[in-house]
């Protein structure tokens, strides 16, 4: 009778995973193109709201009330921006004050829509 061998797993932090991702799966975190992001959000529409909510969720932990199925509605630029948002704290040289400035501008833009 063959015994099932336990699966050996290794716990890694998200930082370690992101750092090793380029080698393992060929994906490298991209820096946030904040000017393009802010323009897309100010343009409004479904993708603008999706990207605004994604940034606020990634930066502050705000609730993200969207289905990931909405990704299929994004064009290539918006999809790339979403990918960049996912990695805002994993790109070398990121600075909290820069992310905070982006957050303030997003909130100002969203407030001016009402």
C-alpha cells in the first residue's frame, strides 16, 4: 500500500512573492502611472470609478464593491493601471507621501462629481 506523502509548503510574505515573481512567472511590478490614473478617474465612467475604488482599496483598505468580472470591461490602459495599483507598495522606490497625494486628488475628483 502506497502512503500519500504530505505536501511540503513554504510560507512566504507577499513582498517575497512579488520579488520572486519576475523569475517565477515573468511578471514584474510596474510603477503607478499616477497622471494617467488621475486622468482616467477624472474622465469618469465605469472604468474611472473602478480604478478610483481599486486605488482607495489598495491604499487605505477601503471596501472594493466591484466584481473582478468587471475587468473584462476595461481597455488595455485601464487594465494596466489596475495591475499597477495592485503593486503600489511593491515597486522599488515607492513613497507614501506620493501615494497620499494621489489619494487626495482622487477623493477631490470624486467629491466634485456630486
